[in-house]
C-alpha cells in the first residue's frame, strides 16, 4: 500500500504536507512501437512510495501519461478517458482571463470568396459556386508569450479564421507552421508547461531558449519537426501579412452523396512569405514591441488590404496508406510536390476592429465549429482539441453563453432548447424548453426540431483502423518515424536558411544550463542531418555525442522547395516599407520620384530625417514621417539615401545615422544611395555589392535580401 504522510487519514484531509511534484524515484525509460518515450516506475520497483507515483487529482494512479484512450490504435479518442479530460480540464483553467497560449494576438474583419467551386468534394455551402462570399474574422497571434509580451520573438504564430457562413460558423484554427510539437493531445499541458516561463522563477517570457523547453524536446523526438520550423526563419516573420497558414490536422471533405476524402488546408499570402533576421527581430522588439500589430492595423487603415488564398490538398485512404508516414500524425506534412495545393478561395482582411477587447480579445475559436461538408479525422491531437476548446472558452469568458457575444454569434439563424445560464441576453418565449413536445397541437410554439436531411451528419465510412471491440492506450507504429520529415525540411532549405537554423539552435541551447540536455538535443539532431549536428556541436563547443537511437530509422524523402522561404521569395515592392533618408538641402524632386515609384507599385515610402517638421530642401520644405533616431532601418525592407555632401558629412558623426546603414547592411537589405552618402557608408563599414547600389539602380535591384553578403557581416553556425 502507498505510504500515507497524513497524521490520521480518517480525520485529516488537509494539504499541509502535500508537495506537488516532489516525488522522485528511479524510472525505467522505454520507447514504445509508436516512437514515444515512456518514463515509468519499473515493474519490480518500489510501489510503496505514493508520492513518486503519478496520479490524477483524486489519487488514482496513472499507467500511461503519453497516450489518450482510443478505440483501436488509430481510432477516435474516447470520452470516458477521465485522465485526459481531467488533465485538459485543469490545464484549460490555469489562467484567467488571458488565453493560456496565443494570448498576444491581433484581429481583423474581412471577407472570404470562393474562387473555385468543389461540389464534387464537399457539400459545404461556401464552396458550391464561384463568387459565393461570407464574412470572416481572423486572429493572428504568438503562442508562448503573455498578452503584454512583444510581437517579434522566435515563436510559432497562431492563424485562426472564423467563417460566418449561411450554414453556421466554421472555425479553421491553425498555425503558420504545418506541423505540431506533439502527436497526442494528452501531452499538450506538458508541452506548454515546458515552453512557458519556468515555474520557480517566472521567466523567460515569450522565449524557448531555456532549460525546460529543450529538456522536453530532447525527450520527445516527435517534437523535432516543429522545432526545425521554429528555429528556421519561419519563426521570425517580417509581418503577419506575410505568413502562411495551415490547418495542421487532416480533416475530411464530404460531398452530397456522403463520399469522403481527406483534406489539408493551407493559407497562401498574396504578398509572399518574408522573414527577418534574428538581429532584426531583437532590435525591432526593443524599438517597437507592437511592430506586427501596428503593421497589420496600418496596412488595413491605408487600404492595403492583406489577402491569403485558401488552398487544399485532397487525397483518399488508399493514397494515405502508401505513404511512409501516417496522415493522422500532426507532426507530419504532405509535401506539395506529392500533392499540389489547389487554390479554391481568397480571404481579404478589409476592416480593423472597432474595439480590441470586445472583438479580438473576446473572439472564441473552436475546432468543433464545422459545417456540413467538413468533418474530422481520428488524429489524436485533433480529437483532444475537440474536447478542450469549449471548456476553455467557458473558462475565459465566464459563461456558457459566450456564443451570444457579437463577435462569436453566427450570422445565420440559430435556435435550440438551451436556456438560462450566466449572462443570458436572449429572451426565449413560450413554455417549450424541451423536446419532444406536443405544445404546437395546443396552439403554442413548439420550438425547433432536428433535420435528418440538412443537419450535420458525421462521416461514417472510413478506413482509419477503428476497433470498437478494444479500448487501448497505445500509439500506432505508423507514428514512430520522428526524423524523416525534419530531415526533408532541413535539406529543403537554402544554405543561408540552414545556417540561420543551425545558429538559432546554437543560440537557444546556449541558454540551456543543463549540459546533458544540450547533448541530448544534438544527439537527436544527428538523426536529422549529420552536418547540422556537427555545426551545432561546434557552436556549443561540445563533443559530438553518440547518435540517439531512433524508434524507426529515418529515410531520405524528396526535397520540397515549397518549404523554403528564400526559394519562394517575391522581389516586389507591394506591401513593403522603404525608408528614405533626407536632410536639409536634399532634392525634393528626387525624393518625390522615389516616393511615387514605391507607392505606384503598392509599397509604402517612409520619409526619415534627423528632425521632424518642415525641413528646408531643394525645391521647398518637406516634413519627415519619422525621426532618424526613432526610425531604425530594422523597420524597413530596404533603404534609400538622398543627402547633400555637407549633411552627409555631418551625419557621419551621428551614431544613429551610422547604425541606420550598418544595420541595413548587416541584415542584407538593399541600400540605394547618392554619392554624398558614401562618407557614411565608409564609416559604417558598408562595402559595395549587388545590394549596395546607386540611386538609379534601385528599381532594378528591388528589395530582395542579398544573402551572399551574410558571411561578411556575421559568423553563423
């Protein structure tokens, strides 16, 4: 029997001697067929130590803390799993009222339009005819930081869209990365606890560069694929308008005949994908912690409406069964080279919120909000989310009636027999609050009824290895390959992107103070790519550890160019911000020429000067949009300098001016300059290359990054 530390358990149920997390006992590490690590008390271990045994909140010992209870190894998660429900339930209520994850977000209204009808695939009303539209509300967010953190940390970004369709609300709740850290929802509280501020010290905020996160990662190889994405330039986007979005999970499309196919959802930014460098991200955070929020708000205010194309990858069970990975595994993606993304619609964000709290803060997204024609798969991570979100919203918003808050309410009729509750704002009439009833026969209102014809029907016929005769806590062996896709991702990047990724891992692990955690991560990386592991080991000045044992040996998958930001880069001025530096005596006509060029191509020209207000220039006076000392070049996609020699000489002694050019050069941006600026360039150590050009070459060169410059300006892993 377990040891009982209570003086007299029959009369004392106090918690004065109950130290959570204080248990410590020798454990046995085993890797299951699904590839997940189990740290358990050995069969012949000490079972008398009650504190050392993992239990639920009511003292029931837990046999498996890695897998939720499913009907068959690839079947749906069972509601009777009280361990999963308690764990998620407690996690959902850990913070009030701020979101536990995705607390810092920005939102906007918009419209979605179907650009390609797909009635053969789905009966969803929004996709039946080209030109069909519906309103949307989109919230873009960081994941780890609190509501008061900054916009530009290295992090995953949330990408949640609420479609207000004529069939009800459809919430596509995803991220800007197509994969996730874990395979089973039961591990979500562990993941977030590890990534959040460390429990004993309350820091670091909005950062993964600390012990507990990397300790978790080093023991959960399934997380490595998402880690690779986060450590790449995808983790530090230039703008929320320039991120991709993904539904992450495998869903289903169901047509009018009841035929179903698997589907993955993608959002493709019309402006293309752009990132910052790490140095830029840090400096932007110091200069403007609201950089992404302001960028989105101002773009919409100015009529430069950001837009994304909605794409789908569609496939059936037969195709899925032939792949070297399991499509129900949220840590895996389907390469676009295998199934190209088919564009079926466009979302345009065209209106800022009227009140941030009422809309952006109170909006409640739930993956359970789907419409006829769209359905779930047995993805165990998705299955857990289907339970969790409703409870989360009730906790945050304080009432089961959160659906009546305007931002959450559907824009189509809704009616049911659910009544009362805190903050009830509707006023039901009549006595009918139940069904069946026969009140209509007495001339009273009988209320709504179910409709087998148009109501939502769950897709029944699938081949996802359901087995209602077995209740099991296992993970399918098809989930066991944790390294092949991270290897594909890393090898699909350009040399520059690989260097950025390796450097990011070195930086993060340099903040980890437990040596064996650093070594264990590098041991895992050897399964991804040997050269990556060596670069990280050298960057940390540690010996290359032995390769970690893989649950399933990785294979070499085809390179996918769609995974690289640089391979997809658009050299365009549209949506970009260009800083134009001027001072007294600068040529107004020349400034106006470049301003008109930039704005004529859909960009934004920001005039920067040593002073604001009316500055005398050749041809008149000109007001600056920003002070040089308060408008660093990290805020711009490229810079232009139009200075008279005497002013350039004066500015060459101004550290803000020298830093303006130094940063733009270090961040591999285009620098177009007049002859007079050369004195500042020399002081800043700027050397001529393909991106440092005379003014008249600016339009030809554009604002693409000049990555060939990078080895000259920084050491990378």
